[in-house]
C-alpha cells in the first residue's frame, strides 16, 4: 500500500539519496489452490466488476506444466479493488479464525491489524482483532511505530496463527495498533508487508519469510496480477508463477541490492525524447502505492509537456488531445504507459495522475505503483533478489 518514511530515510542514509490483490477461491488440484481476486464497489462510485478473468480461467484447464516452478505449491489469493486505487485481500488471525481485509504491500515489511487496544476514530471503519477471543494469542511488551506517506500507527507486537488462503503461519509475530492516524477514509483492517526483513519497523520476522523458512512455500517467490477497469480477477500468488496471467516472457531485473524492491531504471521518455531519469535512476516497485511518483521538478516538467494545468489539487488536460505513451526503460526493455493509464476523468474533466514523492531522496527515485502494475504482471524473487516483469493479460 505504502512506502514507509523509514524506507525513505533508508534511501538517504544508505544510498545518499498502498494496497492489494483481490482473490476468489478456485481449487485446481491438491497442490494448487486458486483464490481469484475481484474488484468490489468503490466508496465513491457504484461500479460492478466483470468476471472476465474468472471466465477465461474456467475455459482453460489448468496444467502443471504451466507452472514456472514445477512441483511447487502455488497459492493464488484474491484481492478487492477499493476506490479504484487500492487492492486488498482477506487473511484470518487467531483460533477460531477472525477474518480481515489487508493491503498486501511490497513497500513495507510489517503485518499489523486494527485491534481492541486502539480507541482512535479511525477504527470506527475498521474490523478489529479481538484478541480475547483467540485461544492461541499471546502478547509481548514490545512496542513499535510505522510512519507511511499517508498516515502512521503505533502498536504492540503479539503472536498468533495467521492464514493466507491455505498458507498457515503459527505463532506469527504481528502488530496490534494502539494508535492510528491518517487512515480514516480507507476501509482496510491492516497491512501485510512483503518487503525484506531489514525494512521491518517492529523487528518481527515478516510472514513471507516465516512461511519460507518453515517450508510452507517451496519457492521463495510471490507475484501480482492487478486487473484493469471494472474487471474482476486480481490475484497475489505465493510459491510460483502462473503463466496465464501474462503475455510473452518474463524480463528479469536484478535489485540494486538485496533488502528492498528497488531496481535501476535507464530512462523515462516520451515521443522518443528522454524527459526524466536521463542518467539512470532508481525505481521502487510498490504494490501499496496507487500511482506513479517521482521528484517534484520532473513531475512538473511532464505536466508542462502534456499541457496539464492546475485546478484545485489536480492537473487537467484536454479530453480531446491524443497524448503519447510515457515509456519507462528498465534493464534495456521499454515499458510503455499509455495515456489511458495515466489520465483519469471526473466531473471536471481529464486529469494527470502522476504525483510527487513526499520526501524526495537525493538520488533521483521513482515509485512504480498500481498504474504501472496493472499493465505489467510482476514477480518478486527473493531467492535471486530480482523482479520479473511481463505484459499482463
């Protein structure tokens, strides 16, 4: 969902320098569990999702030979689309299980939930974890805090059984929020971080790492497919890759260094001219961020190039102008983002949805959020410290 302020500080210190997948349940074999993602009604628009991807999957029988990692246990878990900008999926915590909607976030590492410990106003819209109802719950005396670009929380570390589909992590450490600010208008119950352990604010082992270490995930890989428009079918998959969610071959990009989902980007261009990242830059692939973000001066320059003018908090363009694709070149491969992806329409007209990074690191850095990831299926390979990208179906 979000890039934490601590990770932004890490950019400055180490380099001098958000929300998730919807799934619905379909079981294909004993070793493969499919939980399809679906887009739900937004809070501002009453939109009904289409079941296009689910119909496609039903028409094409699943075959083990289509797995990237043969013999691996692949869990595909559903996500809901909230306000067309956040993707969330369900997990359960406790014994008996209590269900929650969380953001699966590659920009952070902590798992935390709203709880009965918290009395702030934000929790009136959140489903709280009721720890006294769980027979496997245990509390610690360790507290921590996480500051995101859009809000912050303070909590205490606890342990309990956590389930993501058919994946079960017993005695999993997670945070219970005691204070939360900035999330009042978003109906999520918590955040499930999928970044590296060193990015954890609580110091607790992330659930993906615990599942991997215990052998519950045979391959240290997870991947996202985010549906577009009103389609249902968004998913996050653990333990392998299903080839039917993308076209062509996966293009693998090494991380700048193990410890963060950040890669080197060659350039950003439009109409065959470089408009940003001219000498190379850094790019974070972040499922918890809804848009593409970059340095303020470069975002302003792109706004000028497409003729966007400010009106309130947004920058508007003519709805009748044929705007070009903005091309992100990563590891020698071009990834076009067409105007239909970076221009949205409301009652005032058509507006540009790139945004400035709240705290810009010294090194030019871009965040590739859901605008980019709806176009490109993404694979996060912890075993080889790399990200795979391919055009989504």
